[in-house]
């Protein structure tokens, strides 16, 4: 494993990143807030049974009060029925007692005198066997030949054996709403002898709604057997916009003598109703009161039923959140800050404050501390190992460069000893190739990172070296380099350097021999492909230069190593251009891009800076 000073810095940052991924991703500030939220939600759900218990108790209280309210209405209806029934019973007793006294010729005056003395009677009648009026309390001028009750259902029921019957009085008998009560009159041995009847104003029988035991807004009414309202304190409370009205409860009242039900009245208000039979199956009492709302139980007992459970839940929730904040969340915040310092490479910081935390938090802090210590120790070991290997690699590169330089010097000595010009030229070309390889190793061990080199800097130095090596042997040659920056692996630099050596050597032999000139080197990166050109201002592409030789062969071979092609083309302004188009070597990408400073970032193909010399 090799590395330089910046590489060791990246190792440190990568070690810190391991803690960052361990903790900062797991216990970052947003996640701590999420933990706090989930903890609060869990506590709220854990304490929710308190509110549910209060709701269940409130619902049970509401149902109990609703049942009590209905029972109160039913008892009120029965009490009202008893009061009115006592009045009707007294009337039936009076009629039965009067029957023998109305047999004489003074029947009418006697009945009239009774009506004057008795309160709550409109009229009294004695009825014969066929239903015709025998006498009554009204003036004879108003009788108009007498009133016949033959076809009245209540009279027919008396003939069939009932002792007392009730019915609504017809308009012929009274101008105001009233009831007519009939009592059977029998001779000895139970033979039907007629009936006695009394007209009682409904105002005298109207139920009393001033009873303190009745709910607020209570109304009362009397109905007949058909469910029609005879009299009421407020008829709207007994008028239903939908449904059969009061008929349904009348049927239930006939079966059980009382009934309780709910309905919406004419105003849309939901009300409770309770009824009771007043007299047999003819007249019924109905009591109505507004139904209790859903929050009536809260109004009756707001502290015990609603506020106490809610206060208990809020107190428990606040206590749990405070305890969890003190015991868990604030320590997670503290450890998160410690982990953030570790992520920045500050391993000297230790979570000493966690010594006062709960045991679980202390264990977590100890684990985090041990992890940071282990990473710091490993980081020191790796840096030391990298330093040693870095020094060894630089030494190796330096020795390889020296060995190549020695070989180049030996070839130079051998070149000077030769008399054959082609042989001397061949040795010179070989020496330049070896010098180019030596330059690669010198560039590596002199750079900050011995694993990579910048193609722009290397090509610039190699061109200057080759031009300088020939400057004392002939006419002057000027050079200009325009190159893009591309950090690549040294393995890609070798064929690139050797191709450039062959191209410049070719220009020196054919373009600058005996005259000098200007040399231009261009290196361009075009995304997926790159171009390296060497242009001279010589006489142009001669037949000798166009012939394939060792140099041209090597140039083609080096181009193939880079997955490219080489060619010689005429320059637009005269001269020759040696061009190689090849696949762009992959730019160096670090293991962790976040470790790079802006100056360390690799230059990407197609977006590189350029320089000219």
C-alpha cells in the first residue's frame, strides 16, 4: 500500500467518516428530533388509556343519565295520569250516585243545580236505554229536541257491559275542548237501564308541567285512543314532521300501560317522550322533554367526568416527556455532537460528561469512545505504514530513474565512440527513449502523490528536455506547448511519452535539420477521446519522411497501446503535423470524493484548464 502526505490526510478523514456513518447518520440532529417525536407519540399512546377510561366513564354516565331522565319522564307521566284519573274517578262516582235521583220529573233542574254547585263540569246528562237524552243540565231551549247518543262508540260500549267510558265531546255538546265521561246505570240483577254522562272541560284535566321534578322545557298533552292530541301545553312538541306520530306509542301503552320513545318535533328538536294510560283505553297522558345533548354529562359534572381524566393525562404526559428529555434525548444530543467532532477528525475529544448519564447512555458513550480510540490507533498505524511504503516507493523510483540515467549515459559514451552515422543516430534515438522513461520516474518521486502524474506538466517538461538536448548541436528550435490537464496513471504516460519522443525526433530529423524552426505541441481532451499533435514549420511532408521506418512503426505501436491511431498530415501554414487520436485515459477518481480539496479534485475530460508556454 502506498500513499503521500495528502493521502495520509485522506486516510484520517476516511477513518473519521466511518464514525460519521456509524453515528451521524443514525443519530443526527433531525433524527434526534424524530426520536423525540416518536418518543412523545409513544408516551401519548401509552397514556391514552387514561383518556379512554374517562371517555368510557363519561359514556356510561351519559347513558345512565339518559335512562334516569326517561325514567323520570315515565314517572311524571304516571303521576300526571294518577292526578287526572282521580278527577275522572270522582266524576264516575258522582254519576253513579246521581243515577237513582234523576228518575223523577225534576231531573233537569236537579242536574242544572249540580252543575252550578260543582266546579269543573260543563253539563250532566241522563240517557235512556236507546241512547236518547232523558234530561240534562242545560236549558231546554238549547236542547233542540234532545241529543241522541245512540251511535256514539262510548255509549255502545256501556250497553255492552263496560262501567265507565271516555271520549272527546262533540261540538254539539260544548264550544271548548272537553271530554265526555259515561257511567253505566243498571237495574237490579244487572239489567242495563241507561247511562249518566258528564262533560268535563279539558282545561281542568290538562297536566301540570310546573312540577320541579320535570326537566327544563318539559311539555304535556292528553291524547285519545287514535293518538290525536286533545289538549297540550305546546302542540309543536307533539307534532312530528315524519313518521306515524303518536300512534306507535299508543299501541305500546295499550300493551304495557306506559311507553317511552324518542322523536324530532315540529321545530326539529330531538325530544324524549313518556306516556301513560289515563282512563282505560280512551285517554292517555304524554310528557315530553328535550333530549340531553352529548355534553350534558360534562355540564353536570365537568371536573369529575372530563377535566380530571384530561388533567391526569396531560400531567402524566408532561412528566414522561420531561423525564425522557432529561434521561434520554439530551444525552443523545450530546453524543451526536461528540460524533460530529469525530467525523471532523478530532479524536482527542472524549464524552466525559456522559459519566453522569444513565447506565445505558454511559455504555453507549463508552462504546463510542472505544471506537474512536480504535480508529485513531488504526489511523496512526496506517499512516506510519504508508509513510514507510511511500519512502520505499520514492526510493525505488529514484533508483530506477538513476539506473535509466546510467544506461542513457553509457549509450551516450557508446554513441560518441561510433564512427557509423546511422548507428550513432540509432543509439541517440534509443537514448532519448530511455531518458523519456527516466523522466516518468523522476516526475513520480518528485510529486506529492507518487501514484499519479499530470499529463500537462509531464509533456511540457519532456518537450523542453528534448528541445534542450539538441540546442547545442545545430540551429535554434523554439517550442510552444498548449496542453490540457489530466491526472492519469503512470502506465498511460509511458506510451504517451514514447510517442511524443518519436514525433519530436522525426521533426528534428526532417524539419529542423540544418535550419532550425518552431515546434508546437498540443494536447487536447475531447470527452471520450484525446488528441496529441506535434507540428513543425519545415518544408512539409517529404517522400523520405512519408516512408514507414522504425519511428513510424513505433508511433503506430504506441498509439495502439492507447487504443488510438497515429498519422502524419500537412500543416495548414506549411510544415507537418504528427497526430495521435486515442481514447482518453480514465481520470483519477479518489476513493472518497469528499476528501478532496478543490485543488485536489481530478480534472475531468472535456472541462480541463489549458496552459501555453
